[in-house]
């Protein structure tokens, strides 16, 4: 993505506008209303307290570790089109990113004065004038989120290997078989009569 070179952002300009970015990891979480309303409530209050006019709100079910992150990039493009410094307001670091894929782009926009990053839970605001300690807090937040995702992946793999070693099927039954649950709640497959 390219920066919008038409505008030069004054580092002294007070940021008065924002986009809210609220994310859950899966469509199922989104459909069940998991955490999006809670994120939005706090972030809207935060913007009001900080006197930030909310230009747009992004409520998305999107993994931050898999896929293209279309809505994330849509939000970045919208922010790049703005003539004034714009805050990206998120509930916490791992709602924005759980890895370093987007780091260079976000940091470049921050360093140019195009954006501010507001992380509500961490009480962290990053601007073009942020010091190395605050930037390191962002780095460590991303690292922690990345470690969490890695640990989840390790747990799933370990569980799958354990089940396979014990002759248990993982996932949907193949054609010709049915998934069932025994009285002890253990999953199994049987031949489809």
C-alpha cells in the first residue's frame, strides 16, 4: 500500500478524528455477538473522552494470522485517504494484530504523522513522537499475541496427535461414515448404514 503523498502532516496538529477497529477471530464469534458490542461501547466512550470524531467503525470477523485481512486493508486505505491525522482506536493490541505482517505499514504511517495508534486496554497512544519505551510496549504486545497464537497451535497439534495415537477420529467423518457421540461424550465415527 502506498502513502498518500498529497498531504503533509504537521506533528503538532492535534488528532481530532478516528476510526474504530473492533475484531473477533471467526465468523461464528461475530454471529454470536462475542465481544464486538463490548469493544464498541468502550471505544466509543474513549473517543468521546478524547474528543475524537469517529469517521468510521469497522466491526469484523477476521483472523489476524490467516488470510488476506481484506477489512484491515480496507481500513488502512480509508485512513490513508484522510487529509488530517487519524487515530486508529482498538480495544487492545491483539485485536489489531497478532503478528508482524502489518507492522512495517502501520509504523511507517505512524512515523509520517499520518496516524496515531490508540490501544485502550494497554492505555497506550503511539504517535510520530513516541519514545522507544512505548514502541517497545507495542512490540512486546505483538510478541505476546504471537506467542499466544503459537501456543494454541501447539495445543491443537498435541491434542490431534494424542487422539490419532488412541485411534480417535479428528473432524468430520469421511464419506460412508457418521460422526456420533457415546454416552461418555467421546466422539467417534461409525459406518453409515
